[in-house]
């Protein structure tokens, strides 16, 4: 696989993660499940068959 094809494959995956994650967060907030001024979030990235385990913690300010 070429480097360009590899990069495009990663970008496609990350775009899907971003779009679907945003939808799920918006649904959660609309249902009123995000009490308070911020929503604490965590994203965990793993890759089957590898030792990859990357965690990103953050806070999203609510309207």
C-alpha cells in the first residue's frame, strides 16, 4: 500500500469517528443527559491484534 493510500484510509476512518461521535454527543445533550455546564468525555482508541490503547479525555462546554 502506498503512503498516500494509507493516509487516505486513516483520514476516512477518523472522519467517520468524528461524524458519528458528534451525533452521539448531540443526542445525549438533547435528551438532557448532560446535566451541568460541561460534559466530560473520553475516547479510547484500540487496534485489534496490537498493543494500541490511546485514551483522550476532555470536556465539552454545554449550551
